[in-house]
């Protein structure tokens, strides 16, 4: 499956009521398990952006998160790890990989381009450390541009708990320049823990980028070219999501007044707020009555 086919495929899965959510998740994992490496790279180049057409906390959005998990597992497989997606537990990492006697757990993140300021709670570094379940290493993956580029608690936590923070761009680079000796990957999983605990983004990425280049035998100029290529893809990616909202504006303007009014009342949750006020009023009244002499 090509990366541009993911959104319609997820929409189709959501409409299929004959499948349970775990079955839909398994179907998504199956898409990437059978992909050739070139297609996995295509997915990685486009990865980490939640489609604006998926509603917040919708089934589509949740399935897209599972797609990102499956992509992480597929990327690890392309790097040479034995990997699988974890689907059974809520308090667990998203993917697990094994190589040369050690185990690594991973958490894949995706964000909307319309999201607000970056928050360290979005990355859940501490939680990932607790989800190791005996694994020696842990890795969190997200779009490169979504990570804080100055001081942040996530870098302090990464070094404190030895959680390797990587981007989808790093994964693609490691696959494109895969080392013949896979033992060389191990320092990557130990890079964060080798740092003096610090909130510095510069210190963290200097270490990780240098380690990736050392593993692959590539230069920093090669890595910078990969970063630039990722940046060059952003305008077209942003245009696609802006296009969705531009079409939504046109659609909303064409709706009957009554339909728009009803939708706005629902969006503002006015009726539920009125009901809550009435409920709280009744409870407050009863509490007051018990104190009447």
C-alpha cells in the first residue's frame, strides 16, 4: 500500500462494521508487513501528520495512531530487527524489536499540523520508560520538526531514563544507509543515557545525529541533506491539509442556516452545559436544604 492510500483505506475500514477494532488494527499492520523497503521509506517520508479530515478522538484518528505503530515496526524490520506491533495492552509501548540478544520497545507519535505549542506531556518519555517490561532499551519516534528545538524537559527525561528520541527522518536515513554489521546499531539505543542529564536540544541532537552518521558511515553533510529534503516536503504536505479546511469553508457556507445553527450549538455543547448547570443546581439546592433550620 502506498502512503497516499492510507487515508482512504482507514476511512473504508471504519465503515466496515463487520470488523472489531483489533481486527482493523491487525489489517493495518498487515498493510506494512508486506511492503517492500522502498514503500516503507515512502511512508516514513510522509509520516507523523494526522490528517485533518479525521475528527479528534475519532475511530479514524485512533486507527491512524495504530498505522504509525505498524510503520515503526516495519521500519525496524527494514533496519534488520525482528519486530512486531503490540496491540493487546493499553499500558504498553506500541512496538517491540529484538536484535542480537537485546530488546527495544518503541512509541510512535503523530501530530496535526494545526496543533498548538509543543508540550512535553505529548511525548510521554517517562511513561515509555515504565512500559519497558524488562526490555533493555526504549525509543520514541515523531516528526523531526515537532520536537522542541531549544530547552525542553523531554531531553532531560530522555537522558535520565535512556530513552532514545528519533524522528521518522532518522529511521529512513538508517534504512537508506543500513550498516552491514547490525551490532553497530546498539550505540544508538545508548546515546541518550550517555549524555549528562540536560534540557538542551542542541546537546541531545548533536549526540544522536553524530551517532547515526557513525553507524551508517555517512557524513554530517549527508544527514543535513536528508533533513533539508524532509523540510522541502513540508509545503506540499501543509497545502494538502490546508486544502481540506478550505473545502470545509466552502461546504459550510453552502449549508442551510438551520443546519449551521444546529451544528454550532452541538459543537459548543450548549445543551450539555445547560443540563450540567441544572444538575448542579439541583444538587446545590438539596445541600442547602439540609442546612435549613
